[in-house]
C-alpha cells in the first residue's frame, strides 16, 4: 500500500492559507453577479472561490507569517476578519446591480406596466426592464474589462489586509457599505425619474382634457400613452443610464479597496 504521508505533510502547511483566503473570496463569488451571484450554480461559485484562493496563495505567494502557530485562538479571529472583509467587498460589488434592478422596477411601475412587473420572464425574479438593465450591466462590465478590476481589487486586498494579524476598521466598513447603498438607491431613482415625469405629465394632461371634453372618454387612454412614452424614454436615456451604472461600478471597485485600507 503506497505511503501518502509525505504528500500529506507537504500539503498541510498550505491548507490554512488557502482556507483563510477562501474565507474572503467566497462571499464575493456568492454575492457578486459577475461571478454567478445568487443565480449561478453552487458548484461553479465554490469552484471559482477555490481557484481564486489557490491563485492568491500559490500564484501571489500570500501565506501565513513566519513562525505562526495555527490554533483556535489565533485562527478564529483571522477567519472572522476575512469573512467580514469578504462579505463587505461582495456587498459593495453587488450594489450597482441592485441599482439596475431598482431602476428597472421603477420604470415598469411608472409606465403602468404593473402586470408585466408582476409576471417576470421564466426563470427570472425581476421584472422585464429590471432584468434587461441587470444583464446590460453584466455585458458592459465584461465587454470593457470591468470584471478584471473587481478581481484585481479582491486579489490586491490581500496585500493591504494580510491573512493573519491584519486589522479591519469595522466602523469605516459599515459606513462605506451604507454610503454605497444610498448611492445605489439614488441611481435607481435617477433611472426611474424620466418615466416618473412622463407619467405625471400624461396624468395631468389626460385629467385636464377629460375635464375640458368629458364626452371624449379619455380615462382609458392614459395607460397606452404612458407605455409608449415610457418605452421611448427608456431607449433615449439608455446611454446616460449605462454611464451612470458603469460609474457606480467603478465607485464600487474603489470602495472595495477602501474597505481594506487600499483607498
């Protein structure tokens, strides 16, 4: 029977660095839609997190400090810091996609596409416009190489926050996450603002026309008008919406660096 003890002795020193690195990259892979997010298969996300952890340790040479003795009281705080850093970074990286969903839902609501918003596409949890903006942002980030910035921020964070002995400013991390959430809400509201203005103008115009000429029966004409003008507003403002979402994604990468002290 072959003796695998030398192989096991050689692999054991690499187990804890890979596990600690995986504790940081796993939440990013689980949360960020660019790496699968909640919709990606669990096997793919776990495999990607393992490959990134291996790359951080083997490819980048990130390991435990010299003379470090693994133990419960030394590893438990390190795992807690790595998990919190990963959750915070994954949350910040997800916010631009949440902004796209918020904006898409508001667009559908303001243009009176409520039935469409309640009946999303098969296999989707978002409304049609929210899903379209979400997929558009994913496509733009892959087309312009934005995913590399996110991966680079995750990998470079190990230089600013080591696996063991690093400190994380929890108050600053919570503040950055809260600021990112407010920015995502502001972006979503900005995306829905044109349709909100059009909806208000159509309602006011139809109301005044109905008062001036009640025999025309214009009560049912507002919905198709808002649908048509709302669709036109979406198409005309798509460039500005794309720039706003990409700007939020770039700000998210900077926030990821600031979370661990790189920014």
